[in-house]
C-alpha cells in the first residue's frame, strides 16, 4: 500500500494493487448477481476509476472486479480497502463477506479462509441511489466509481492490533499517550513499544476491554511544526502481531483568533484540493500526489483544505513531511435540510466521520476537522445535525478544533458550535466586481465579531474565479486567466494588510470535472470547474504565478 512507512513488519500482508479482471454489468441489481456467472472479459487497474478510462468513460452502473489471492495458511484473514466508490459488496469464493457505502474512507472485510487459492470479487456501484446516501448527483464534482485506493490482504492470528491512537499529552515533557486497541482472548503476552531509539517492554494481561493505554516520555524528541516537521515512528508489538504509526509531537490550539501549533499562532495561507484527474478519476497515483504537494509547497502554502471529503492517506503522509497544515473534511456538499433532519442520513454521516477520524487522527498535519460543506447552517432545523456531527468529532478527538464552511455567514445559526469560523464567499465572481472584494471581506469579519465570535479564528475557506485555461483577452473579463489572477491578487493583498482574518483557502488548486447535472454544466465551461489555479492536468495558469509571488512576499 502506498504509504511512506511500513505499517506492519511481522503481520503477513499481501499487496493486492495491480490489474484485476473486470466486467461492467450496467443496470444490474447487485442482489441478482452471482459471482460465478460474471463474464470477466476486461481488465482494470486497482487503484483506479473505471469510469475515467476510455472504454467506460461516464458510465454509471454496477461493475465487478476480480482477483485471485493465495492463502498460505488457513485462518482469519482481512481484506483492507482504502476506498471504493460509492457502494460495494465484497465476495470471497462467491460468498459475501462485507459491504460498504461511501468512497474516500477505508473499510475491512474479514473471512475465515482455507489454505490455497481464493477468488475475491468486488461488486462496485457508482449509481446515485439509496445504497450510497452520502453521494448526491447535484454536488459540484464528478463522482467517479471504482476501487480507487489500495487493497491489502492481512493474515490475522487469534490476537491482533486493531488500531493505534497516539496523541501528544504534554509538549514540554515530550509525553505521548499510546492507545492500543486489540482483539483476542484473555492471555498474558509480551508488549514492546519502540520510539525514538527507546524501547519499552513488559508482559501484559489482555482482558475483555480490548484496550491498552500507555504514557511514554521521549526526552529531547524534536517537535512537529509547519517550519520544522519532525516525525517519529511508534512501533508496537503485541504477542505475534505488530503495527506502526508515524506521529509528530505537537499541540493545536485556538489562540487570539488564530489556529496555533505549539502555542505559535499561524496565518493559514493555502488552497482547497479535490482528488480528481481526467485520466484517473478519484484514484490518485503516488506520482500525482507528490507533484500536488510539490506545487502546494512551491506556491508557498502552509495550508490545504481537503475539499470536500477525506484525502488519500499518502497525501496526508506527504503533508506530514512537508509541514503543510490540513483541514480534513467529511463528505458533503449543500445537502438539503430534509436530509440533515433524516436520522438514517445523519447516522450514515456519523459512520463516515468515525472512519475519517480513525484514518487521519495520527497525522500531525491534520490541524482541523470539518463537516458539511455549505449545508443549510442558516436553518434552525439543520442545527441538530451540526451539533451531532461536530459533537461526535470532539468526542473522538478532543485535541483538534472543529469547523464547517458556511455558505451564508450572515444568517448562520450554528457559528457557536464551531471553534473556527470558516466562510465560503465569491465576491467578484458570483456577486459584484473585483473592486467590491475588500469591503465584502471586511463586512464578513465585522459580522462575525458582532455575532459574538471575535475570539475565534476566521478563515475564508473558499474564494476564487473561473478561468478557462489559456483563455486571455485584453478586456480581462470573466473566464480569462487575467481576471482570475487579478481577483486573487486583490484577495491576498487585502488579507495581508489586515489582522482579523487568519486563513485563506483559495478555491481551488486544480480544475476538476463537475457533475453531469445540467444546472451545473451550464455554468461550467468544458464540464469542468475552472476555478483551479492549475488546470486539471496541473499546468499552471496565470493566477498560479500571481499567488506564488504574493504568498512568498
Ligand atoms: C462552493 C462549493 C465548491 C464549489 C464552488 C464553486 O463554494 O463549496 O465546492 O462548488 O462553490 O466553484 O462555485
């Protein structure tokens, strides 16, 4: 699995990435499909988005992927999927062993496997239907389908580590808290934790709690910060199993209207980022992730918002290394209030939020959690959904501030629920001209303060303009590269000269394909959201250079 460190040395793990057998089954109902009768006549890359490939471009329906795995020793095995879009059912030798809804998050399917070869079939559905309630067609991005992130097969013995959660408990003392969640029978087993050249060894009595918690001190260990992002491997061995995580010692707080890392207040200068590419869809090859991070650094950003869903784990690894602060966001885009008041929908969101936090909590680069992009936080009926989701994140992780991007800050009724106020706004684009931008940003700041949130950080989480790549003219009109560059210059120039707004997420790093819904296509030339400062192949537009010059200054 494409990560920057090996998560297991002892546990036997088979990497299943590669090319799998493939069949597109169109409008078939997954309940009517038996793996044995599928004619696998094609091949598909895993990770990959089948509907970004020429033969299946734009197709929606049920697809089937198949591979063969070798089981060296009979016993419990676990398939780990890092993301499948949007709904899937996993079959092991024809028998269903798991289902999952929602792309962008990891899930597992366990099986008692016999020795020998086994056939793994994954039925993947990229249609918009009740099986995947979180993905809706009206969103302003193209929902690609497929097995879009890595797949692994793990051999599990009767005792295994489920997860490690490592938090910085005391910065000065270099004290970390290590929580080891495991599954297995009550027994006495050796526990070893290694970090920073030190080793802690003991024999532990496993009990029904399934949890071991230890506090360790790492005297002299370097801290993680955006300017000096030191990382440490924490390697845990429990009985015959092991797991490794890479962490940074750091604390995130909210101080004097700013997000602070280790007590140092930051101004967040950055971009929003979609995981979308014309050739790969939602799958993000390592080469693309590396180049995205290079360009984010080259721009002089210290911040990226993962809009509007959890980003690839390798991207987070690279941000950890580069010292780029990440806003990790759960999936959402202008859900209507009837969904936010539907208990089943909120439950599906809660499950997704749990998966996001589990996957990203150990990344020091993640400094902020976000939910529900541009949902009706201005309607009282939506407030309980915000309360529940933000509350759940605080419960799961009290160490980071929480936020959501509001679409209408002037009428918002949920601002008190957030630690950081985040405002999406498009002065100069959807409303008014470029000259109106400074006054509009000041009006937003004044409103937030008057509404009683003067002590909270205020981020402009989206602002930008469309520019059709290569489109230039002497009028510098809308859709030209000149207009986009001038708009962003005005924004950055104004924010640099004031103190109240302490973060900027330019909309957006790269162009990306939008939904096939007509209302959106009519406002998106080329069927693409053109507000990238790079085009969809990551070629810089004029605005890239403008932003780079200003961020450097
Ligand atoms: C919104 C939304 C973005 C994008 C943007 C735009 O703010 O959050 O996802 O759709 O508008 O380009 O209009």
